[in-house]
C-alpha cells in the first residue's frame, strides 16, 4: 500500500489538530474551574527565549493549512498576518483551520505530489519537493508547536495525557 500526499499531509494535520482541539478545550475548562486566567495562559512561554502559547497555536495552523497553501503557491514563509487572538480566538483559529483541511479535495492535494516549494526566511531560500517539505519540515514543525502548547497547558496543571495529544488515530486492519 502506498501513502498519498493527501494522507501524509492533510490526514496527519487533521489528526494533530483534532488532538489540539481536544486539549485546548480541556485547558479552557480546567482553567475556568481552577481560577487560572486564560490571558495568562496565552502569554505563557516555557522558557524566556521561547515564544508564547499564542504563537505556538498560530504555528499549528500555519504548519498545516498554511503548508498546503504554500505547496499550492510553491512558496512557504514564516507566519505573518495572523490576528493577536485570545484563548477563544485561538480555539476558533484551529476550528477554522480544521474545517478548511477537511474540505480539501484529495485529488487536488495529490496533484501537488512531486512539486517544488521554496521556504523563504529572510534572505535565505531552502528548496524542497512537496513530499520532503511535508515530511522533513511541515510535520516536524507542526508537532513541535503542538507539543509546546500542550506542555504549557501541562505546566498550568491541566490534566492531559498522551491520548489527548494523539487525537483520533487512523486505525484499521
């Protein structure tokens, strides 16, 4: 059995963001019940030289839906133009991202297979094929930011486990 670009990218993005949707919801409920300010959560970082929770969630959208848009354009750049959202706004961003990913056409995404993409960051340009971009850049970045957001909620005391991170697994015989 071969894995299509759609399954590799969009399928993985949906699973990851479904997990994020769940742990973001658990985080909101826990914080409300324990007197923890969601504004404080949004402004929390794991270490002073790391970016805040808000950025981590924005990057979840950027390294999933934004990655597919980058494949379509042939160019991917660091996140820009996202609103300064509060916690409910970040939850909405992930919900909108998921809706757009779920609406994607399998054939349209698979037609990007073998295509070229350039990651532009400042004056640097890194060339990728579509598959290499997804496997070696997009997915690792998505999981990094997903893990960091998850970890920030954990340090706030939110009772999360691995299953919350994984989201709905694609199982079958």
